[in-house]
C-alpha cells in the first residue's frame, strides 16, 4: 500500500511539522489528530463578512504544514461546512496533496478511495479525492466511474453518463440499435447536465424514441395564473396584492385592467417554459401570480430551480423563499437555485412574476420555467403527477 | 516602473514598501497593467509572429476564461473556470520562461455562475501587490493567495450579499493600493464598492452604489500634488473618486459613464468614457470633478482607452483613434477590423490589440498610425494582453501564449 510505503517519510514529516506548529514540541498521534481537528474546526467557524478570519488564518497555516495524514480529515471536515469554510479547507488539502505528489511521496490512496466511495461524505470533497487519486493512479477512473451513474455528485454522474454514451455510440455504429437505445436510456437516468441531456435526447430521437423532458427535469407545467396587477414604475414588486395574502382559486380581485381571477395555464414546452407574453398577453408594467400544488410523500429538502428574465418572488406554503428584482438580464436553465423544505402532503407554491415597461425589443420577454429537484439536480416529481412512478 | 515604487515608498513608508517593492518594470500587476493604466514603457514585443516565429511558448488551458494574465517576476498568474456550470474556480501559476505550470489551485464558487455564453465566470482579471494574488470571479468570490498558492483568506461577496449578482455575469476587475483591495460589485438588485484589508480580508469600507448592472473596473489615480493614490469608481451614473483606505468620497461626476469601458488616467486628468470621452480633474474646492474637455467622437465601444506617451487611444467599433489627452483633439484615425473586446496595450512605439477572431494587430504609432502586421492566432480572443519586457502574454480560448523573440 502506497501509504505504508511512505511511512517513514510521513513520520518524519509529522515530526518536522510538530516542531513548527502548535506548542513546538513533538506530539503523539492522538494529540496531533486533535490538533488537526481543532484547526479544521477553527476554519469551519469562518462566516459572513470576514468573521473568524484571524483564527482561521492561523489554523490554515498550520494545516498547510501538515503531512498526508491530514488529507482525509480535511476532506471530512468539508461535510456540513459553509461554502466559505469549504474553500479554505479545499486549499489546505490541495497544498498538502500537491506537495506530496510533487515530492514523489504519493498519497494515502486506500484512505482516499474509502472516503470517496462513502456517499455520506460531501459530494464535492469526494470528487476532489477522486481527482487527486486519478493523478497518481489513473486506473481509478475505469474502476470507479461506471458505478456512479446515480451518485449524489453531479460531477461523478456526468462522467458515468459520458462513458455510457460513448458505449452506446459504439453499439449504434455496429448497428446494435436496441442495445444502444437501452444504454442511452440508462445514461439518461443519471443525466442532469443540460448539454448531456440534449445530446442523449437527440440520439434517442434519431432512433425513433420519445423523451419526456418535462418529467426528466421535474418541471411544473400546470399552473393557475391571475393578473395583471399594476407594476407601473416597477412599484408592483414591493406591492402586496391579494394573492400574497391568500390563495383562493375561486376569488376575483380588481386588477390593473379590470377584475381578474385565477385561470389554468399549461405549457407543452419541453423545458417547461410558461410564456405569459404569448400564452396570455404581452403585458407591460404588470404583475402576474402563478400557483401550483406539489404533493410530497414525505417531508424532505429539495431545490426549486427557476429561470426568468423578469423580476420574481417565490413562496412555499405562505413563506417567502426568494425575491429578485432583475429585469431582462437573460434566462437560463437553473438560473436561480432556491433551497426549500417540502412538508409531507400538499405544498402550495406561489410565484410572483413582474414585467417592467422597457420598450426595447430584447426587453419584451415575460416568461419563466420552474422545476423541483434534489440538491444534485435529479427531478423530484409531485406524487399527484400522472404516472409519477414511470420513467421519462 | 521605478517611479511607481519610489513614489509609493516615499509616500507610504516602509511598511508599504515591503508590500510593493517586489513589483518591477517587467511586472503586470492587474487589468491593463500598472495602476492608472498609464504604463511605463518597456521594450517592444515582436512586431510580427506566427508559424513558430516569435512565439516563445504556448500553454494549454482547460475550461474557460476571459481574464488577463498578471505577472510578478518569473511567475504568470491566470484564472479560469471549469465544470458544466463553471462552478470550479482556478488560479494557475506558470513559469514565464518556459510556460510550465508551477501550481494550480481551485475553489468552489459560492455565488452565481450564471453568465451570458460569450463571457464566463473567470472574467475579472486578478490583481497583485507583489506578494499576494487577489483572484476575483463573476461569482464575486475573492481568493487571496501567496505566490506559492497558499490561501491567505477567502471572501464570498454574493454569499454575504445574495442580491449582488447579474444573470449575464459580472466582469469588474479589482485593484490594489494602500494595503487595500478594491472591488466593484454592481448589479440591478444590489450594488456596492468595497475596500478589503489585504492582510485579513476584513472589510475596511463598503459604499452603496447605483443599482444598475456595471462591468467596468476601478482604476487607481495618483493625485498630482501629493502623490496620494485615489480610486476611481465608474458606473452608469458617473464617477466617484474615493480614498482607498477609507472609502471617503473625494469628488464625483454625475453626467453618466460607460458600464463597460473603464477610465484611464493622464497625470492630473481622468479620461472617462462618458458622452464620448470626457477629461475631468479634481476641483480646487468642492466635490464636483471639473470637466476639462469633452470629445463625443472619441467613444470607446468595449475597449478601455489607452494612455501612452502623451496620447490617448480609443477604439470605436473598428476605428482606432489617436487624440491629444490635454485637449481631446483627434490627431489621426485608422481602420482596423473588429469587433474588439480586448483592450489595447502599447510598448516601444507600437500598439497591440487583438480582435475577437484572434487577429493581433500591431500598429506603429507616430504622426499617423500604420498597421505593421496582422497576426492570426486562429482562436477567439476576448482578453486584454499583458505586457512584459520585450514580449506579450495573451490568452485565447484554449491557450496562453507568450509572444517574444527569444526565451526570457
């Protein structure tokens, strides 16, 4: 084992490090582990607006001097760390790993592999472990990636999908079309990267297959809509109109152009785009509300992922989760990611979508797309959705 | 460069000297080079290259990036981003003599990575004070590293202020002066400028700014009489001049300015892309910047104006224009072939600028401009080159190139 082969070097590294950090005295392994843990904790305490930097800087300097025994503890420390602390820890890992590899001392390969195969660890940290392992042992790519099609890490899934696609392409080239279709379908189950999904859909369509992209991504395609309310001079974004106080689908309210009431709206767009300008009217200076019910079998964390060129607010069960007053700066798949906690049973999603009064041709879009997925991007479907159990 | 070090040390004392004395004439510390963008002259890079001639080395780049390289001594630092959502942020260090990758570090974006396809998350150019690298990204993540790639601190400004993002991506590059790194984070939904302590990453000051998407970069402007270094913050509503250490507002100009093309300094004059190009100076009293001249025919499109040897150069569309920075009078103009995203640089009497198709134009400067050569790189180029003594570093979509006549 590479780790054992470099034991002597590690030991000397530990002793040297011990002489230069902490008390300056050589320490036993357990106290050294405690020191590493203490430094990791100090880094995990960094917070908003530079909070905790002083202690974290000292801790990071100490970690930078550590040997490879600190690598896996550092990666484990990333789980549950805030995004800032995760980056401090990532640098500690890279500085040590880089020094070890450049020094020809290798890495604790077995420990790193055990770490990355444990799906309870932070997905991004697992990926880092994998990439460094692959630098010293490229065979891990062929050995591990095929088993990662449904991994919590989108990066692992992406690699696994790419391999399956390549295999399917080869089969297709050999005219083994049924087997190719099966592999493309299998690849699709783990695909959330838009380019990969588009490539798979293209291939499947060429082979006479249909793909339900709405279901694959988890777009909500059936909504109730009401409006327009007034957004002259963009005042409507802050204004509280009746749908924000209650969602009563039988109610009628005074709107900008007269009485308004809830009506259903459905989109057939493969990417779930609800185009208000085309499907309802090209309102300007307007506020529209949309609502949908989402049934969850259990209480669970999800992400709402939406895209829109319009100002938007999102509520879940009456609680405001997201607000952004930006107009006409583009619309992209998964443009905004909103962590949410679904309750078991019925959940009420409410969206407020505002259009301003710009007259330029590029400022006329009034649309959005909205999907529900797990934090890794895999679709989460409402239990009420027809055929929810079937595959896309 | 000698004047930069000497004057700064004289003004700011020994402590600052420790910080900046490692910056030399051949260094290129930030977007468009030395503070104020009024570069000291260095030896001219080759005036033609290609087919193996005058290309000292090329280094392959993964992922994307439109940021420029910066240089300290024998090290080149470059940022890039990888991943399907550009969520991996990289800082790469190269050996300037060989193009060898010395080290590479990465971070995870904590802010938005949403971008227009033409740009990317690695859009802002990093900056250095000679000891530290300040790598900034469209996600508003700011990583401070030492020259060996050891992180000194990390801030996530969209993590701190979640509305500070533009869905089309951000691009403003930081500047460093007076032990302070200054960033502009200006979107429709939140907008601020911030000065951070270079040692700790702590916020020295934060100024609320005009809420309008803004991609131009701050510049350092050296006040004539006192050699005090000021920072110019430009936005759609005009210009603020602030003290870098405190953020104190010294003077302002409220007649609008570009949100893409950044200002340049010419001694006591500030040349602002505003209503064409407008020259401003600090007032004797009061807080309104005084307009010295305005030339609406000098209208930079995307590139920032270049001040070089008592002239100002502006690219409007495909036209390179040379003007007197004291009066705004246009001396000559020359048709190139755009479009240009990359800003021009100049050395040894030549101007170098790359169009988006990757053609590097070399223009001899004088009573009239003359195109000396057109050098196709055959790759998209959006980044501004870095000047080194006798050479150029230019980043294309896929490579970092060193244009130089001999290994240096």
